[in-house]
């Protein structure tokens, strides 16, 4: 069992905690939890059975954990699959072919490569510094 990752994130005026851990060889899975005020908002569980027995098992497991942890942070900061908190206004889910009122499509973004997690975090930190 490897030591996991813990990250506190301030996003849209709320404090979140992202935790990723190895559940051990009995369950051979990585679990990432997204918390807000002690409540679990989202859980992601990934099996690593396919790498058990590999010569560099620990290195591969550590990389999988790091990737899953970073992806959870990236999804939180970009709003992709953002968890709704009690009291949040529920937006209607757009049907195929419809544009979302929350995230209108931008034609210019279709040609741009998606931002890396480092770029997203740097942008987030820069905004926090500017806004005090």
C-alpha cells in the first residue's frame, strides 16, 4: 500500500479537499474522493489488477495514483462533471445537438489544445493572488 495524495483547493468561493489513496492489494484499486465541508461529493475508483506482478509495479501504481488525483483536480477546476451541492441551482441537461446555457460553445476553442493541469492551476493561483 502506497501513501496517497491530499490537496486542498479553493474554487468559486468554496473549499474542497481531494484525496487519492491505494486501497491495498486485497481490493487492488485506487480511490479518489472529492470532499466539501466533510461530505463526499464524488468518488472515483479504478482497478490496478492489470499491473500486479509487473517488475516496476510500485512505480506504475504511483503514476496511476498521481494521474487520477490530477484528473480529479482538473475536473473540479474546469467544471467538467462538477458536483452539485445542496442548494445549488440545477441547470437543465442539454439534449444531443442543443447548446448548454451554462457552457455555450465557442468556435475558437475548437482549434485550441486543452489546457494542461499545470496551466489550469497557474491560472487559478494567479486569479487568487490578483483578487487578494
